[in-house]
C-alpha cells in the first residue's frame, strides 16, 4: 500500500482547479484545511479497506441531437479522488505506446501550451467541457487537425475514409482492459489496479443492482480519466490498423474513436474495412455503419470550412481587425442552408468568432454576428464561459436584447438539464439572483419529472 505522503502529493492545485467555477453539481471542500481533511479521509478509507464507491450524486443530461439524451454521471468528490489517484499512478502504462497520428492519450498533468481564449471548434466540447484541463482537449485536437490537413494540403492523398465506433465508451470490456494493465504495470501497482476496477465495477450499481458492471466506462462529468482508459483500450487496435493501412498505401489517423484514413485508391476501402472491423470485433467494438463516409480531399476541406478557418492560423490573428473582417465577410457570404451542411452546422466558425475582436467591426456587421450568437441554436449548446462572452457582446449592441429573458425562455422549453446548469453557473458569475432562482427551480422540476417519469 502507498504511504500517506505519496497519496497526498497528487492532490495539488491542478486537481482542485478542475472544480473551480464548475457548472456541474458537486459538493467540494472550500478551504485548504477542509481539502486536507477530505484527502486524509479518503486515504484512511483505502488503508482501512472501508472504501466503497458511492452512487453518483447527480446526472447531467445533454442533448446529443434530435432530442436524444446522453446522461453524464457526477461522482462525489471522494470517488473523483480515487479515480484521479489511480489514473495518475498508472499514467506511465496508460499513456505510453502511442501509435503515430493517434490522439486521446495525453496525460492528466504536464505543461501544456496555454491559450488565452477557448477556441474549441469541434464536437469534443461535449467531453472536454468538464475536464481537469479543458485546454488540453483543444490543443490535442488542434494538433490532430494540423497533421491531417497538412497531408491534404501537400496533395499526398486524394480521398479520406471517415468513420467512428458505435457506443464506444459503453462497449469497453473491463476484464480485458484490466488484464492488459496488469500485464504491463509493475507488480507493486497491483493494489492500485484492484482499487481502480473496484470503482469501475461498482459505481453504476443503481442501474446494475447487485451485479458488478463488466462492460463500459463512465462518461462522467470530469471526462479525463475515462478518456485515458478508453484511449488505452484502442492502442492494440492502433498497432494493427496503422500497418494495415500503410500496406494499402493509406495513412491512419485517430482522434478518440473518430478515425480518418487518407488514401489514393478508393477501390481498397472494402478490403481495409474488412480487416479493421474484424480486428475491432476482438475487443467487442463495432463501426457505426451510419457514419462511414468517403470524402474527396477538396470536399472535406470545404465541409470543414478550412479556407475560412485558415484566416486565424496564427496566435493573435483573431485580434487583427483586417483578418476578423475577412473572416466575417466569408462567413456571412455563406447562405444559412450551406452552413447547415458544413461540419457541426457551422457552429465551429461561430466558436472561432466568439473570441475574436468583434468590437473592431462596423456596427452593421457586429449586429449580424451577435444576432447569430444569441440564437437558440447557439445558446442551447453554450457553456458558461461562452454565455459570459455573448452577454458582454450583447451589452455593446445599439439595442441590446434582454439576455436573461432570452435564457429563461429557452430554459422553459429545454428538458436537458445541462443547459440549466450552465446558465446557473453564468447567473452566479454575474450575480443575477432572479436568473439563478429560475434555474434552480427549473432544475428541481426536471429532476422531479425524471424521478416520477412524468412528461410536462
């Protein structure tokens, strides 16, 4: 067993920072003495063999699209301490053996290049929003895109095969991943592995009853720990997939479970997919057949709006008035029907613009962009930081809308409580008591509906 000092060393400022200004409901200690007491309590529960995972304190419900819900469990702080500790102790095993052009296994710690603004431009906000280091998600995805599109810019490949995995997190076999970790980890880490899988087997017992969970990782509110484990689960597949693609003259890329294979001969697609899907079967994984797409290089570039995105290629470009104007002109020149057909319905472009120097625009263009930033589509998906920025931009309009009223109106319609948690955090940050009370009341109402199975 680990001694007290080695256990306590992991719970430094970086750990507690993840819970600062949080938008998810969890009780955490406020003072340093309270934090120290909590860590001592968790350590004692492990050393005395009295630790048992708790049932999640709350559930955040997100809209995946078309009203389909994804439930994100919120663990109690003690369980987060255990999960974080185990992953930190096993990082050398879990984050090693990376195959080139694969992303998702960055460590929980380490020095990362900081960005002044949150310019996350992808679907990963769903996972990266409640992270120990949200900027790391952005940085890794940026590197993935940079390497991917540099190959296309050089004209090395004419086509891209894109696909992802069905219910990936829910399909990870815990017995298999535990066996792999035990084979690779030092023997003295055995008790840490046992502790980790005790948590993973038991956290969901409200749904599994007395049966230990044997398949699936929690997509919990602080997604980093499960992200590291899920990436580790794909490493053996990576080691198979990359050389298979290379033999076919193709190049393998992966970010989380989203895969892109660059190639020049589309006639080899069936053969590649045959080998890859058969290998995935070994791990209980399936390709989502509805999301298999073949792009020509120019089509993917257009779909991802790379010409417009490239206007903000360097750090600080989004603060240069001439580049902001070019970005705005190109964005507004696209019909809304065309934007809807681009990646994520054009929202990545709005995310880039949100943190740009919009104040440098002529009034008419400024108004047009803020109208889109205050649209239902954008606000329902915005986190508290984005809401704060939109709030400030709205105040600079010649005729600002009643922003709190707009948020309340959307909250009355939305049944996915992730929106209300974000608005609640925003209301607290600007000290809007009425909006705060509304959110708390609406959250209570939604909780009752889910518990009583009622539809309002």
